[in-house]
C-alpha cells in the first residue's frame, strides 16, 4: 500500500501506482486537470511514466469560476408603458440637428427606438430643397412624439400641441394622442418655467392629451406634474444639449421614489443633457424607465456609431438595474473561491 497525501487528505492506495493510473482511478479527465507531485508540475505527457512513492504529496487542480452558460438572449423584461402607448425599446430619440435626413433615418434605425420626437414648425417640416421630414420617417414602425420645443409660454405650448394633434391625426399616426411638453423659461439655459409648465400640463390634460412633460430635477414640481395628470414626468439630467450627463443623481432618485410610491410602473424618463453612452447607462441604472436624447447622437463625430452605442447602453443599464448592483464595501473581497486552494509552501 502507498500512503499518499492528495489535495491535503491522507489516503492509502494499492501500489505500485503511476500518475496516469491515479488520475484514472479518481475518475478525472486528464485534459481538464493539472497535477503537481511534491511541488513539481508533472506534464500530462509524463503521467504514465511518473511513478508515485510512499508519502508523496499530490495536488490535482482544475479551473473554477462563476456564471452560467451564455444565454441566447437576455432575460425578458416588461415593456415600457407610457399612457396608452407600449414599447419594447426604452430609448426615445429626436430628429433634429442631423446633417441630412438620410443620416437621421439611419441613426433612428440603429438606435432601435420606436418613438421619435418632431418639433412643430414650418421650417422643420420642409427644408430648402422641398423635402418633408415625414418622408424619411417610417410611420408604420415609429410613433411620432410631437414636441413643443422652443415655446416660452403655456399659451404657445398649448397652441403647438393642438397643431401637432391635427397634423398627426391627418397622417393617422397614433402620436396624435400625446405630446412632449416643453415650456421654457430662459433662452440661455433652456431650463423649464415651472409655473408655465404646470399650467400647460393642466390645460392639455383637460383637452385629452397624454402629456409627457419636460421638467427640472425638482422632486416637488415632479409630484405636482404627476398629480396634474402627466402620463410621464421627464426630469432633465442637465441643460438641453449641454452633454453634461446627470448632474444631480440624488434628485433623480428622490423623484423616482416619490412618483413610484404606490405606482411602481409610473414612467420616469430622463430628458436632456445626455452626452455619451455612459450617461444613458447611468440614468437606467438609477431606475429610470427610459431616456430621451437627440444632440448626443446628431452631433457626435460619428452619429451612426453613437446611435448603436446609445441603444446598447440603454439595454445594459436597464439589465444592470434589474440585476441589482453589489453593495459598495470598504475592503476587498476575493472573487475566486477559497475552497480547494493549493497547499501553500512551507517557510
């Protein structure tokens, strides 16, 4: 009998015995292990010739890790519900600032969006060459979200919304039922006028609009806008077109807490200030239901690549939020398992 110490455990084996025979008796696949005898690695080609002796110390190791086999698709998620509208994509993109309508069309497709914003203006509908932006939008796939961009009073915002509803009704597009309300207070910062925004929201809700309302990151105003009947409150991450990302994540968290209290599916969508893909992921990881953006794609050096980046960032951020991040800790915690460690060398 041979007295061997295998992976720290003493065992007796009938001898003589080679490494190859030991591996076979233990039921291991020699391709998936590594063997060390008395702290010297034995190459697999030498297993049959390497004889084991009394008292030999043997380590047999394999690879371990976490995770599971790759899935064909990410876990299912419930759709984004905004009023009567239902979308799989949680990214809403704008149509402005592109160098051409053709580029806009390609970027919208790359982003995976199912809703896109269009401002209601004479100069936005037809360009100098007589082309209508609507000719470049797939109205069978896209729901148009009319936008009251550029309005600085409740009266003007309501007027634009009414015109948009008439236009989209003529096109038989479901976007006639809703509006993205912007009621700005200052041309330099493009921050919303809180009083006019609330006033316009109340009026449009009375007229049967489904109102998605652009607002600041003020939690109190957000509560009042929801109470006024807005189907979605859309706090700015930072000023429109600034690319600064989310400047006040804590206020966004408070808005989420307030608006989802007793109403967990109420959609909070970050609108404005996004500069790159990580900003979108950040918003989604906070628990926001979606992101609306325009400039970050249209003014990127390569808009088409950025459209793809925003698409993946939105999906990644949503998955991360649903998965739940690990808690932050002061000190390190080993990710590799501590069980089965190779015996340390004696000193």
